[in-house]
């Protein structure tokens, strides 16, 4: 996997979010503080901390071809068969996908955020996305809304984009043993409270819920927990 803000080069796997059993996964990311070089993690996970420092939002400075020598070395040394990149704003991800396709590797891109079309940042990133994803093998999104957003922004054919929802650990999270009463509605939102996570959609969804259940409005409870744009934890109800 190549991971920066979030990005990947992997061998025999599609994501760093799945079990590593019977799969060899190699992660490439930028240096964190004095952590640089190659490290082994739990489960024989090998991580390459390349000597690039992030300059904004945990992203390294774009170099286009500056990362090619080390990416090529890792791909050949580790006998990589699949390169997987996360996150549209990860410069390391874009460069890894571009170099991997140049070398003939299969590449997969995963996006799990929503971006706009009108502001300068989104316009610029959408152009970069169209360039980088022009030759990817497949793409993955975590919801159908995310897929629609990615297809519109990148110009990818819809048949190349697959939806794999975020997994739920059923050993930890199970349905309530008894059916909850219908006289009270509790809505819980756990997410970073930023636009690309769909926080703005809550403003439109909440009135619709109140309209559908008018008799339950006095008993409704809404809980929001997550990081704000400033990076601080916000909790409100």
C-alpha cells in the first residue's frame, strides 16, 4: 500500500482495513517526526516511512517524478502485484498510482469523501483526479452517494467503480436484544463534522425526519460527535 494522508501499495489485498491473514501487505507512507525508514508492525506488516515531510494536512509536497525511484524500488523489491491508493487529496497516492501504471501494475483507487464542484480547491483536485484515474484498473467507494460523486468528479465509467460499505464488527456491535420503543427517536452521528463527510446533509435530513414523525418531535434526541474543521473534538445534542 501507499499511505500518506491515506493511500496504499498492497500485495494480494484491496485495503488496509481488512484482515491481513494469508495476505502480504506492504505500506508506504511519509515520515512522521523522527520515524523514517522501514519498520515491522504487528502481524508482520511492513511499513516504509519514506523521508518526505508533510507540509499541509498530512500531505507531502507534490514532486511528480521525485518519488519514482523509491516507489519503483519498493514495488520491485517487495514483488508487489497490486497498488492501492486512498484519498483524493493525497499527493503521494496520486504519484504512486501514476508511476505504478507506468510500470504496468494493476492499480485500485478508493475514495470515501464527498467533494464539491464550485470552489477553487475542488475544481483543482477534480482536474488532478481526472488525470490520475484516467488509467486505473478499478475504483472503490463506500456508498452509492460517494460513487456518484466520484464518477462525476473523475469521469470514470460507472462500471469501473464498485461500492463496498464500511464494515461493522459484529462481535462488538449487535442488534438490541429487545425492540426499542417507537415513542422516542434517537439519532446519533459520529463523524468528522466537515463538508466532505456530508455534515451539511444533516441540515436537510433532520427536518425531513421531524416531518415523517411529527408526534415524536418532543421526544427526539440528536447526538453529534466528531472532529471539527479546527481539529478539536465537538460534542453536541
